C-alpha cells in the first residue's frame, strides 16, 4: 500500500510539474504578444527620453503667413500656406483657405498676448486653430506645437508656459477625430476662468520655472 501511495504521489508531482511547465511556457503566440508589448513599452520610454535631446531648437517656419478678414469681421482666411516644422521634425501646415478665429485658445488668456493674431503669437495661433479644427493629431501634440511655435516666434518663456497651461487646463479637447468641433463661443471653454486665476498661474510659473511635464501635471490636478 505504501508503495502504491508513493507511486501515486510521484505521478501527481509529475503531472503538476508538467502543468506548471506548460503554464509557464504558455502558447508561443501568447509569449510573443507579451514580449512585443514589453518591447513596445520600452521603445515608448526611450522615444520619450530622446525627444528633449532632439529638440535642439524651437523649430522653424517656412515663409510668413498671409491672411484676410472674412466678411463676418470675426474670422480670418489664410491666403498663403503657413508651414511650421517643430523641434522633432514634424510639419504642421495651415493650408490656403483655412478659416481661423482664435477659438482654440481660452479667451480669458487673450489678455496676456493682446489677441490671438497679434504680433509674435499670430503664426502659432493660426496653426493651433487649424490643428484643433482638423483633429488629425492628438490635442496634446497640438498644444505642444503651439508652445514650441510661440517660442520659435520669440515669445518669452513665462508667457508661453502660461498659455500652455491655459490650453492643458481649459482647452477644448477630444478623444477621437472630429468628435467635438471647436466652437467660437465661450461655451467651448469648459469652465469659467477668473482674472485672479490667470494671475496666480503666471506667478507660479515665474517663481518655479516649471518644465512642460510639471505644467501638465498641475493642469490635470486643477481640472474639475
């Protein structure tokens, strides 16, 4: 009886070992999928680390933008293509015929720049409006492009970072292409912005000189 018991126990151990071996190995396809997922995550991390290193400048514009006022007196029409290549080599284009009105930028923050189409902010504002209207890329990429394009145009760090916070905190965002059209009314902003809120965030940036990742984190915390 003892011999039979030991034999049975040994057989059970063998079966368990085979089970664990098969479980550990899994199907070849499942293992390949897991390894591919790990490799993809590792690659994403490496790309994220490499981006700042590649951003040796603020990018460059190819030619000046030319616009005309539409008959409504509120919208501008692009009459010559505006092209901007960002620090990572990505091209952003406002094609001829694009209609822009500054609606992609929270109106409460216009006071910082005097208006979305004034002076150094004009090119960045035109490209940002077009990017928000087309929605062919993520809103995160569009907002970063706006920041880099402002710096490329000579906008100072504090103002550019304040505007970047405004977009991350109050901008009109979307999950899928053409999911939420950008509107020109204040209703498209999401939540009311008080003048003291603008002053507070600008002072925080002046005091701490945060990087873009830190601005993104604060904007996410401040979002209702």
